[in-house]
C-alpha cells in the first residue's frame, strides 16, 4: 500500500452542504477569536512529534515505516497514538468508540488485532474520507465499523455542531474524542459528554488536542459536571491529552 498523502494545516472542509450544520455568527466569531489565541499550539502540532516517537510507535505495533502516513497537522501525533495503543494493550477494551476517523482508527484497529478481540466503531462527517480510511484498514487486513455521521445541531449547552449518531453501542469501554475539528467551534468536542453515561466504571475517555484553549475550557466543564470521573491532563506530545476514568 502507498503511504496515505499528507494533510493540510487546517481540517478538511465539508464535502457537501448536507454535511455541515448552518453556522451562527457567534460561532464564527468564536472560531476567529480562538484561532488568534491558539496559533502557537497549531504551529507546534505540525511536526507530529519527534522521529524517535514515531519509530517507537511503529515498533510497538509491529509495523513497517510505510504503514503510517506523515503525522502532524490535524492528525494525531505519535505520543497520543502510542498512548492509545498502550491503553488497548493494557486494558483490552471490548468496545472502542471514536469521534473523528483517521490515523487513530488505524492504530486502534491494529492494537485491537494484536492484543484483544474488541471492536472499533468510528464516526466521521466526511463520507469520502471514511471510505478512504476503510480502504486503508482493509489493505492491512484490519477491521472496524466506520460510519458517516453528518454534523447537525449540537446538544443543549454546547455551541457549534455535533455528529448525527445512530445505533451507538450501549457500553463504551474507551471513548476517543478527536473531532469535530476546532474550525467548527473551539468547544464543539465538549458535546462528547452526551456519551459519558455509556462508559462503565473503569472505562476511559481520551480527548486529543487537550492543550488548546478551547479543549481546556471543555475539560474544566467536564470536571465540574462529571464528578464520577477522575480527569487528568497528560502534557506529553505536541498537543496534550485529557484522560478521564470513570470511578463510580
């Protein structure tokens, strides 16, 4: 298989009008304001992490150099991907749900194939991108339930837009939050809390890009609203990660 192509600095635009919820002026202004503040984090994320971190990830997953695309930009960095793989190896989750498909889908599917019998259900708003990721996984004999979930109105209390989700698993042992992109709204990922009731005691949620100002506000709100979870910020990598484990 050829290496997946590089990605741009900003997230992919919506494929069709039906895949993008109408944006309010307040949402556009918030995106502009946060973009002006968080540009240092965006620039830092371009690298995808040091070469050594990438090599360690490939060794852990028993993959060749060409198996993974260049990391960085809006893709997860090597630190987050390794954290994800090591969590799956240690905890063997039965059900992994992912919001925002891509390299995380590949790494999660590979880790599940190596160290567990769990399933991956992944949602993304871009139909052609979902098809591309599906082909990528299939070329490595990896299995995942990849679904198109157009963006629609957000749940009450959150701005921006949110995935139109259907047929969700009743139980989610590991929830990966890597979408929607911040260009939808800097706080858009906060709506992932609508899935927290499906996470059992001992289950985990991981929020990528947690060092950015928008995700820090999301984390503060989650900590206030969900005392059943213990949240901790993991500062490694180029983007930072928020990890929350359900305790009760």
